[in-house]
């Protein structure tokens, strides 16, 4: 795995998450087109494949993000913990 900053991991993770959501909406639209006879079973299978590929890309990003936050904790002299949650809480309070 390449050495990337937590920001890069967060950006990549959020992009993949949004991609899964978009594909979910596309899946709903595809279902409607299929019912209307405007889509084929091949379209459905391709949509399923796209969703599965995107979902499969998320776990490695989560692992990399966790590794990056653990390294950050070490640099801060703190025990490994979920500092992203703390950072999010801090951001939301501002």
C-alpha cells in the first residue's frame, strides 16, 4: 500500500462512499426502466457489477485510514484510538 496522507484517504473514502450512493440511485432508476421495458437484464448485471466493485474498494481504504490514524497517534505520543471521531466532533463544535 502506498504511503498517503490521512486527507488523501478521507477524500478517496468519501468519493467511494458517494459513488456507492450514486450507484444505488442508479440502481433504483434502472429498476424502474426495467419495469417499463426500457432496460435489459445485461444493464442490471452491469449495474450489480459496478456496485460490487465500488463496495470492494472501500475496505482497503478503511484499513489504510486506520493505519494512518494509528501512525498519527504515535507521532502525538498517544495510544492508538479513533482520533477521526474526535476530529469530527471538534469540527462540528466550531
